[in-house]
C-alpha cells in the first residue's frame, strides 16, 4: 500500500488516517494553504500552519476548536505516521506536507514558488522518496523575472499613471499577490487602497501578528478625488465591474503569471500585464524536484502531461495525477479566462477584424 | 529612470512601440504612441515602420523551420517540448522570444530598425551558416521585446492590432498633412530601402507613381431600418459582389490591378491587359474582381472558383479558360489623370458608364444599378441576391464623395441573412493571439446515419465568456489528443452561419463553406438534434452551383 493514495476525495494517507487538501469533507484534513481549491469547508478537523489558521477561520468558518496550527518543522504523530509542515513560499502560511512512516518519506508540495518573496517564507527543498508537485507553469516559456525587476516595472507604470492623473488599479489575488504587491509598492506609493476582499485578508493577517504596510479600504463614502493618481489593489472579480467606475480615469494592470504571454494581456483587455506569479516557473519546478532527490514524482494540476514526460525523459520517474486543484476562488490561475469579471466592450474591436481582402 | 540615461536604439524604440500598441486598449493611446514614435524615431526607421504597417513586408530570407532549429540549438529543448510551448503561446516569434535565455547585457540595442531590416535582406544571398550566426548573435544581444519584434520581422505576419488608418492618422498629425493625402502618398509601389521619409510624405516617393492606387472607401453594415435613410431618390442601390475588391489603374503605358489588401495583383489576371487599349490613359476604376461566366450580361462564379486563380503562381491556359476573371466596375476615381474622388457619386457614375460602355469588353462590366421606387421594393430585391451570386446590396448616397477608409453615413452594405446549420463540436485546438492557451479553434460535425461527419471549422462568434466555458468543457471532456488537437465528447451544439456553399473534393463532407462562423450556442439542443449531411447536400444543390 503506498503511503499516500489518490482517491476521489483527495490525497489520502490510509496509515495515518488523514487527507491532504481534500476536495470533499473528511474526518481529518492537513491543509497546505488557504486558497479555496486547497482548503474546503466541512471537514471534521484541520491541521495547518499557524498563519493559515486565521485565514481558514475567515474563509471556512469552521466550528471552534477544529483548526490546529503548528510551526514549520514541528512534528505531529498521527496514528504512527510522522507529519510536519515546511515552507512552500507560495503565500503567507503556505506549507509543504512531509509524511514519514518507517523511514519512507513523501512530500506533498501544495502550491509553491522557489523565489523568496520576503513574506511567505523561503521555499525549503525537503529530501524525500516520493514528491507530489504542482505544475501550474510547467512549460519553459514561463521564466519569471526576479521580484525586484517586476516591482520596478510596476512602480514605473504607477508613476506613469500618476503623471497622467490616472488611478492605478492592480488586479491581484486577495491572498498572496495582494500582500506581495503591498510590500513592493509601499515605498513608492504612500497611500494604497484595497478592495473589501483584500481588506478582510489583510485584517486577519495583521491580527495574527503579521507585519504589513497600512492600507485603506475602498468604501462607498470615500470621495472620488481621493483615488486620483493613487494605487488600488483589487481581485479579478472586480475587473470591469461597476465597482471600478469610481476610479475613473484609471488604468488596469493585471499581475499574473499568465501575463507572460502577450495574447493573454490583450484578452484581459488590461492596460498592462505583469508576469508575477506565486507559482514556481519552469526552472523553479525542475530545481525543486531535483533538490528533493525523489525517486518518483507525481505531477498534479497544470501542465502535468508535459512536465511528467520531460521528467521521464531526464530519467526521473514521473506520472501525472488528476486532482481538483487549480481553480482558485478568483477565477483560478489555471482557467485564466474564466474570471467572473464582466466582459468590457472593446470599442476598438473593429481594428482587430481579420482582413479577408474584401468588404 | 534608466530609459533616459541610455541612448535608445532604433530597434528598442520600435519594440517599445510594438509593446505599447499591443497592450493599449484605446485608439487615442495608440495614436499618441504612434505620434511619439514619428516624432522621435530616425527617418529611415519611420519609412520602414510605415512600410511594415501598410503590408509591405520584406522578402523572407530565413524560414520558420530554421528559426525553430536555431532556437532549439540555443536552448537544448527537445522538439516536442518546443512544439508544446508553441501551441500554448500561439505565435512562433513570441515562443522563441520567451524560450531563449534572457541576455545579461544588451550590447546590440543601439542598432536601428533599418539596420536589421537591411541586414536581413542581405542574408538572402548568404549560406545557412552565415544566416544562423547572424540571427543567433542578434538574439543574444536583445531583450525579450526586441527579440519578439525581430522574429516578427523575419517571419512576416506583423499584425499587432492597429489598422492602417490609425497609422495614417498619426502620421498626418505629426507631419501636419491631411490624412487622405497621407493615405494616398503611402500607398502604391515604393521600396522602403530606397525611399526617403521626406520624399514619401511630400508625394515624391521613389516608387513608380504610375501604379499608385487610392485608398479604398469601405462601407459599414446597415444599422437602422431603411426608411431612416430618407428619400429613396437620394440613393443608388447595387448588388454586393462576392469577389475581391480591386482597383484597375490605367496610366502611362501600363495597366495595374491592386487588391484591397494593397497587393499588386497585375500578374494574376492577364485578361485585364486587354483593357489597356480600351480605357483612356489616366483612369482608375474601383470594382470587384470576380470569376465571370457567360450569360447576359454576365454570370458570377462562386468565390471558390476565383480562389483557384488567386492561389497559383503561374496562370495556365487551362485556368484562363476554366475560370475567366472579369471586373465589375462600380466607381471612377480618376479620369483623364484628374482625381475625381471629390465629385458626387452621380457624376462619377455617369462618366464611369461612358468609359465602360466605350471599352466594350465582355470581361469589363458595369455594376448594374437596381431600380426601385420604395424601400419595400428594394427589400424584396434583396431576397433574390443569392441566386445572382451576390451577397446582398450596397446602398450609396448619390451625392457622396469617395472617402478614405471605413466611414459611416454615405455608403452602407446590406448583406442577406446567412445560411445556418446546427452542428456539434468534435475537435478543439488552442487559439492564437489574444486566445493563446485557450481552446478556441473548433471543428464541427453533422450527422450521417450513426456517424458524425466533420464539415467545417469556425473560430469566431462566441463571447469571451462563452469561450472560457467551452474551454473548460474541452479540458474536462477530452477523449484523445492528436498533437495540439483534442477530440471532444460530442455534446455541445452550435448554430453555424455561412455565406455560401460549394462542392469540394478536399473535404470529407464534400462541401466547403464560405465565411463559416458560430452564430450562437444552442444550449437548448442536444447532439441528437443536430442537422444531417443530407441537409447540407440539399443546400449545396440549391445554392452551390
């Protein structure tokens, strides 16, 4: 019996009687991080990193006492199986799950990124026999610029908008990229406004003792002049919605790994796209996998067929696994186009008309 | 900022322009970006820029397979992974730009756009090794945006979402010349390598003035009820022909043919040379290039027949006799060397009739004017359009001038309703451009007994939201994968609209459609309710001759 099985409820450790990031209610769930495709409501008990606790409470409203928080590296024994969490670098509180039984070690990555973003904890490669990795950006076209370069580009764009008296609206996930952006923008933008969804996450984290730059929540009573030339951070559900009207004139910048490809920026009808992701890029994935020393790799959500074929060709035994991860609450980085935003009418659509050589 | 400390090279400036144009969502922003470019760039680069955006592409000296190989050599990636990347990005130039390792120092960024284009042109005479060394060395010295643009220059296909009209407007503003004048001056046959910017804009371009066409006046689709157009007597109605819009130019000792895509097509239609001695020197006719059969005064062959003529390099006697190409004239833009575009249509039409009648050649025909006394009568006439091989009506105000580009108000096209058929989605492939990494290119099937028979592809007609929905369905319901193509569970039903149908030996279904697109998603229908192959064949019988 393998230490972790892939069942229709999720990743299951039968020996330890617990699931990892199950997509259906179970008795005991170990949670890698608080994004809604990994942390779902209805389970009896949750084990997660200390900083994920307030986020689960915010998002899942679990019964009091059902969520247990631990520190990275702390070992919990569940029915004889040793379980510990280790930084995954994805978002605040995000962790890889290390599972050990009789000397055999499996690691479930959850979502991860290998660059240290300064707030999520630096990704730690854990030696193991079997590694279960994500593959959201598992193609060599995805190679991120270092964070300081991205922040510079965002900062330049904000300055350009300021010069034109435009509000800069940055579209970012409410958990993860929103906090990262704050960190990068606080030095250049003294006053930052946020959407309610981001405000809630911000408050939960600040109350849990995380140090974050101050933000101001956008509420209906704020005078419109306040936003002039300022920075606003909002989730993609706000993009193109009436909520945005108060910022007019504004420019929209989308922060997502998918912005690496020009067509996606155009599809989103964004004024700017910043290829900034909380997932590992191609080199990050390969480096992390190699560093685990794993003999066998299971590849989940993303470009799983591509990444596993490549690993096999390089002599690392790999297989793809179907899971229900990858559809985030804000439209999911995976199904990028499906963000709940209302489509904007493209006034210039005529310019894109295919020239068929006739009227 | 870093930008201001460096001297920006021409190529980098051009790449920055391409990025700005590619992401800006408003026409005004694009105009501003272009105007800035025309103010700051060096003259030689401006000339090339105009050439590129008006479809004057330099000859390809490096092919895509070579680019592909040289990139693979630099990156060491296996071929299948390269292909996988390409299908996700949907653009070869961009795929390569993304795959190449980011260079540390950009030494070559000081070179101009003209430098690279001339260097690429010279490569035509070199052997493969020299080409490779040049391209790889360029890549190594460029940043990602520059590489993208550089690759685009090599592969041709420069389309980044701006119309020629926008370029013309920006040029007109920065040069202080009227837009219609600019449009005329930059059209025609000129070589960017030997044309100076000042000469081009002043109308003394090095190219042969003789062949220079006028920018076409294009109509919008009719938006309101007919009576809103006012008095019928103010309007001229004609059939809308399904061929290629073209200009016949008779000047000096020559006869030229331009397509609306600003392509000089003189060589493809040798029958037009017969008009040379029949048309007065200094005349320019606007009309439709069309496959012309016999009958009185003429019969129009289906577009598919015309396509057999456009597609080939050398026209044989057999082609000429099978599909003779005629010209249906509907406007006169120049007469006796004088620009007539400012005169009213009624006057141009009278002179056109005189010119065409005097020429008296069976392949040069006047576009008939449809007589009608009230709007109802015209609406009735329209229902008979398809039988005449026409795709609807054109309505032109009799006092209209011949304008530049697509304009509302004086000219309208009123197409007949398309043919439609319900079909099921069976294959999907990822799209290109703004549809990159989304399954948006579909193949559809109709039923034939127990079988599904594919009969057309369609790429357009769905909203972004619907596309996302179909994309999610494809990802969850793939049956098989053939390279980039996914076989999809036959479940989603769409109404496919098209303008015409012709017999085709190349397609399994035996038919080829003209302008197929998705009319709407029939969520109310299941795969059991789609149309049959017999229904398609019936349409072929009725409309496909």
